């Protein structure tokens, strides 16, 4: 088979690229423009069947035909996060500047492990990291690295915290010698509402999920500082060794933000690494109106921030920031073909030493283009619009007879239950809401999340879309009502 036309750098390859990109853009716009609902409603079996022929046919069909098939069989059955009735998860509608940046970084295919693979990209990432450290009021010696998102950022933060603690407390070089015998005593603390990635990281770090101790929360689902002190005292009485405290700035369900300043005080008093998972709420830093909700974050030893949530960038795009850039030494390594020690001596910025990845995308270009396009005030306006909408939706739900608002929103996540009759028990309401959510997805008119609150299935709207209106949310609630009627009238609501 001829390679002519498959790669950039030849006349035919350049022309094929231009045509393919136009076809791909048209396919995306056709889906967004022509489909009223956020999802087709197709079930998994139907989706698999629609793909038809073998994924790897004996003979290729050409790019134009393949892209047509993808538009018909894949894009048409994809959830559309740009639709204002798509409000399930922290899956944002990507902004156009981010999409343009995605095309640029994909085509140039820079790898952020060594400077000679990505010279300009390396400098851009360093400059964006510096800007983020300034945005979060971290000190001059702060540093960071781009990641795939909050999961990787939280893992890497706890990796650095563990290795620093073991070196200082047990004189153990974990990178070379492995975990010390005392590793069974290591503990991480987080709130009972924290993201599951704290436990996942403990598993991956060889500590086990039982090493994560959850601290009770208050009525607003924020970590309770007095309960933290009680928990720390109990751990030490049992001979445990707490080494890290994870504060959350934006829980997945309610958007709750822990009292970061108080947690920073406890971390300092007890010698804990203080990590803030701000994957969701970190975008508040651009807002003069809501930025004070992050008070205390500037005292963190590390911060996780995502750009594919409230910064409206295409997946995947996150960053880990550390208060002291020197802490990256706990995981740094040198490879002769990538970042030889001689490069370190000459100040060549090979970013592989700061990452748990080797090959790594130029994702920093996406927020760079977005910030350059909109500025801080433009980004803030997008964030503030969605938080204002969440308040309006909460008021709407609170005044409705057949909905039950389960808490005032801190960010733009609104949790509620559909309870059409006052006499319904919590168990009946739980079963109904689980069935309604399934019916909604099959119906396709709206995409709503489910969660569990006090043991009962509940519904959640994550209102990330700055173009969504109260009328759009009203249409979602009407779809909930319609599906509730369908479920109740056509079949028994199963557990």
C-alpha cells in the first residue's frame, strides 16, 4: 500500500489532511446542529450491532468512507455535552479555542518528556504552570506539571508525600529500596465526601485502601476540623503514622469545599503534607466574586486542578502544582536517551523528571489558548454564569411540590429527588428515581446523573454549560416528570 497521502509534509498528504479535517468538522457540526436531544437513547447491544463489519477489515475502505461511517455510527450516538439538556457529569462542553488548540497539538504531535522533542511546547507548559501558581497564590518556589486529570494529579501528590515522609521519618529511599517495614502504619486522611481517587491512589502506592481514613463532615458536607483533630489523636494512640491530609475544593456530588484554612492549620501542627483536590472547584480562582471560597488553598503543599471541567477544555487536561518545586526530586530519574544528567547541569528543561508519564501530550496549549483568547475576566464570566444558574435551579426545585432539593449548591451541582406524592417512603422514592434515570437515558431527551444520598438514590444536575438557561433546566425537569409517569404507569419500579 502506498503511503502517499497518509502523512503531512507532501503535497498530497497536506491536501488529504485539509479535506479530512473539513469532513470531520462538518460531521461534528451536523450532529450538534441536527440532533435536538443530547443522546440518541441507543442501548449497548444496539450500539455494538450498529458498528457492523469487523473493526479490522481485510481491505481498507479509505478515509472519506470511514469518516462517513464514524459520523453515522459513532458521533450520532455520542452524548453531546454542548447540549444544554446534558447535565449528568463533570463533562464540560469544550470551548472553541480549546478545540482549535486540540487540533494544533494533535497534528504537531509534540511529546513533553524531553526538550528536543518539544522545545516550544516545553516552554509553554512551564509558563502556564508559573501562571497557575500565581493564580493560586503559591510561593515563588512553586512548580508543577500537566497531567491527564485529577486522578493522576491526586496519585502523584500522594506519591510525593509518601516518599518525602518515608525519607524523613524512616530514612528510607522508597524509589530505590521500596516501602519500609513501617509502611503498614502509614495513613492518609480525607473527608467522608472526598473523591474515591484518594483510596485508589493508596492502593496503587502499595498502602492499601484501608490506609485512607475518612473524617466526618458537617451539615454542608465539609470536613469537620474538630473531627479531624479527634481522628488524628485516635490514630496516634493506635500507633498509626498519618502523613498526608487531603482537602477537597469541590466534591463531585454537592460541590462542597472543605474549610481549607483550618485544615492547613492542622496539617502544619501535625506535620502532614496538605494536598488540595481542586479538580472541580479550582476554577473559582479566576473569579473575584467566588474566589474567596478557596481561602487557605494557597497554603497547600500540592494542588490538583482540572481544565476539562470548569475551564471548558477538551479531555484530557489537568495539572499538579506543588508548593516547593524541589519535592519533585523524590520521583525524578535520568535516562541517557531522554534527560541525561548533563542536561540537568546545563539547565535543559526535560519535563519527564516531573511526571509519572513518559510520552505526554502538549495539553498545556489548550488553557494557554483559552486564557489568551478570553483573559481572566472572560473565563470568570463563564464560571460565574453557571453558578448563578445553579442557584436559580435550586430555588425552582425548592418551590416545586414534586421535587425535593437535597442541599443548597456550593458550585454548580444540584442534587435532588423526584417525589411526586407526599406519602412515598424513602425506599419507594429511591426505586423511582433509579428507574427514572434509566428511562431518561433510554429516552434521550435529557442526560442526568444519579448518586446516593443517605442511602437513597437521587438525581443530580451538573450545570457546567454556560449557554444553558433556566428554561433548559425546566425542560429537563419536565422530562423527569414524563419519565416518572411512564415508569410508574407501565411497569413495576424494580429495586
